C-alpha cells in the first residue's frame, strides 16, 4: 500500500468521524429544541401563569436579557436547556420583544423564540360602554392590566396630544369612542388614547353631514358636548334626536339646558360621590360650571363618551318645537315631550335614569 492510499484512507476516516459527530450534534440539538416530555412544573417566581395542561402565559419584561428569559423558561419546565437558548440568541441577532405571550401547545425552543421575536403578544379584550367617563375608562383599563389608571389620565390630559387632534378642551373626555378593543398587557398610555381617539374620529367622519375638516375645532367640540349629554339622557334610541332637538331649541333662545345628566356628572365625577337614585332641589342648585340648571348654554366640556346614536342625534337634531321633556317611566326610559311650561308635568322628585349596563 502506497503513502497516497494511506493518506486517502485517513482522510476518509476523518470525514466519516466528522459526519458522525455532525449527525450526533444535530440529533442532540433537535432533542434539546423539543418541548419537555414531562409535565410542566411552574414555580411561583417564574413569571408564568398556567391556563391549561398545554397552555400558559409568559411575560417578557421590558429590558430583560435573553439569558434571564431562558433561565425562567427552563425553570418553568417550558424549554429543556437555558444554555441552548443563550446559544440560539447569540447565533440569531434578532431581539426578543417585551410583552405577554401565550405559549400554546408543546412548542419547541426555536418556535418559542420566534414567537418572542415576532412580538405577537396576547391581546386583552376590553369593552368600553357608551356613556363612560374618562375616570371609568381609566379604571377599566387598569383592572384589565392594560395600563395604569394614573398614566392613562395623564396621557388623556396631555396638552401636546390634545393639540395634535385639535381638541380645545382640557382632556379627551368625550373623544374616546366607546367600543370593544384589543390591547396588549401594559400598553403605552398615549397609544391607548390615540387608538380610542382615532376610532372616535373615524366614526364621526362616517355620520357627520359634511367633511370633518370643514368643522372648526370649537364647532366640533360643541357637537361632542351635546352628544355626551344626549348619551346620558336617552334610553330609547328613537328619542335621541328629539332630546337633541329640545336642547338645540333651548340653546337658541338662551334657556338653561336643565339636564339631569350634567348634575349627575358633578356629583359622581367632580365630587366623587355615588350615583344618586333621585335628584333633589339641593342637587340642582349645586354651584358648578357643569350644572346646566343654574348655568345657561353648554357645560365647559363633554360629560361622557357618546356612542353612535347620540353622535348622530347631536349632528342631526330633530326639527321640533319642543322645549321640555321629562321621564315618565324610569323602567322603560320613555319621555314625554312638550312645547310650553304649562304642558310640562312638574314633579316633586326628578327621576334619574339608571346607568346603562357596564357604565
């Protein structure tokens, strides 16, 4: 056997060993990449919420390192090797994104990493009822873990943000459309406000008699204020335009709106008291700019988030000659409309409408 044959033989043997080592490494990687076969053990401090046998929620904290995430995943029994997780993070330069993720099914390590890199977080469903106030929206957002109440209220009162939407009021009260939203957990407060405000303007653009850019900010503001009052006054949709028509007639002649809803706003949102069952003379005499019993014209700002029915009524009030209406059946929500004070039925007790479900 010549030297060439010997060298060739050694080379072939080395290649075979290398190929074998590569196959071993490949099988080892695949084994480590697969989900653990044993039942998951989730320590209390692993930052994991178990939903079912094959589904859990995992929170990647803002600024958390890939190593820390890998260690917690291994500790929770979701991946087999934190070391392999770190190696994958070094090989792949893509960064994982903070947020709350649902890991559903027995995903392998690389599939979990792909999920974290994609940023496809768990979205939280939140329904804001029509007639909600800014404070109630803030409380609902915080209860769902979407955003801190104080941070949301701060963003909703941010002057630069208000200016960007040409809102002349002191807050986004009335400009946050009541709807069902999907938000990530711990979402940025300004992004929540922008999402709801943009939904509002999209909805208004659909029902306004003319393009929104033809409305001066104050003109649009007044429509929103009126809609917010109508929202808290009507219960039967076909009466909303009539109620808006009554208020429009009163505004034209300088008559006080005398809206019970504005007094309720003073009591609940400004004074922080429980929602009243009835209003008495002492209530309608409260000295406050939002009390439309003692102050003619519209209040300084909206008193709720109006829905589509109230917004349509405010932009298209019924052409009627009514100046009065009163609730005749608190359960049904129907009103009696009249033209003169003599026709208007006076009552010693003013009925207050029950809050709409979820308000």
